[in-house]
């Protein structure tokens, strides 16, 4: 699940809160440094984490999100799941 400011990701490695990681989008090959906000879940050997980009202008997904001013006025909000 990806968003303007970060993502929810699954890894086979355990991470620590506040740990900084390099996130790379396979489709765009773009990278961004992110901070682990927290662990969301653990399913067998996989860990799910919420991460936020350190640079608020990072756009590794290749997705053009609407400007924030328009987003706050929107009737609905969408979370994208690229998978």
C-alpha cells in the first residue's frame, strides 16, 4: 500500500522503530529514504511495517498525487495498493 508520504510494506527482515531504510520502487527504479513508523503485523516469517519518507517531496512510485490543497477538499480519499 503506497501513499504520498510513505507506504505500508512487507519484509522478511525485522526492523526497529525509527530505523531508516532505502525504499526502491521496482517499476520506476526510483528510491527514497524512509523511517520506520512502526510494525503493523507479523504473518509467519513476514513483517508488515508503516514507513514515512524523510523527504516529503519524494515520489518513488511514479504516481502523480493531487496537490494537497485539492486533496483536503476532496469528497473521498483513496489508498492505492500496487501489487
